[in-house]
């Protein structure tokens, strides 16, 4: 699998949330994981992915001082722009899209709070999107899933073999992602991820195998799990 494409590949890293479920004094992206901020781990993976040409970092407007003190000292070379997030994730991604290089042909969108993504997953996502138009990283669900009514009674049990838990990066040919966001904005539609916006254009999204360790840091327990995964990977 080639690690380079003819065109430029941009990554939009979304780190604008406040992480209220973490109950921490600072945004979860800046909490310490294995002696460095969560966001630093995420950025390192994209720095190491040769296929990525540039990184657009989207942060909360109140976190510029944290970025300066906690992240920029690591000397990341691929960050070409930093912009403020919007009122929700979709708006934050759209803000990031405004800063993409004109030469970029492929755009990968990733959650800053997924620090254990690997360059291999990133590369596979980009190459799949270049070939198919849209790619979404995820893993098959392990548990039986129940659809539940408002009164807490089970309505249905979907076939587990057809269900995937969705992760990031989600990667698209530039024209597809821009059109998907513009259509959603014009129609006032708010989606839970970028792939659903592409689906609304009638685009088929190709699933790419992610990793069960590619978790999103949402609660304090997630930090503990991520720390354990990192220690296991390093053999310590």
C-alpha cells in the first residue's frame, strides 16, 4: 500500500469541545496521558503518517493559552493553521474546512480526543477515500445491541453482524466533504458525524477497519484504559 498520493492530504483535528463529562478543570484534550497531553498523542500520530501533508487544528476559543503552553512546545511541523471551533462539532469541522490548503484533494477529519489512532489506520483511511470517495473508520460491535422504546422496553434486536461502532478518522475527497457540509448548513441539518452528511448526498461510505484501542477519551475511566493500552504497547 502506497503511503503517498499525487495530491495533498489535509487533516482537520477537532479539539474544540469542553468535555463536561470528564469533570476536569481543563478541556480533556489537555489532560495528561502517559506523561503528555491527550492532544499531543493525537497530533503525533498524524505527524508520523507520511501520507498527511498538513494539519488544521480546531480548538476552543478559550484554549489558545493551553495550546501555546502544552502543545506547541512539542514542535509539530505539519500544523499549518489553528482556528476556533463553533457551537457544536459540525460547526467546528466546517470552520476547519475554511483553512484547508487550496491544493488539498483529500481531507481526513479526526477527533482530538482519540489519541491512540495509528499512522496505519490513518493511511488506510486516506487511500480508501481516494479510491472510493468516502471512508469511515470503525470496528464491528462485540455486544448485542438493543433498540429501546422511551418506556425502556426493548423494541428490536438488530443483527449484530451488520453493526459497526464508528470511530475517526473519517476521510473524504475534498469536493464530497465540502458539498456535504454546505448542504447540511443550508438545510439546517445537524449530524452526529461527517459520514452521515456524505450519506445525505447519496454517497456510499466505505468502512475501514479501525482498532478497539482507538477509543475516544470521554470519561475518567477512558484515560485509565488508554494508559493501560499505551503501557502494554511499550512493553512496560
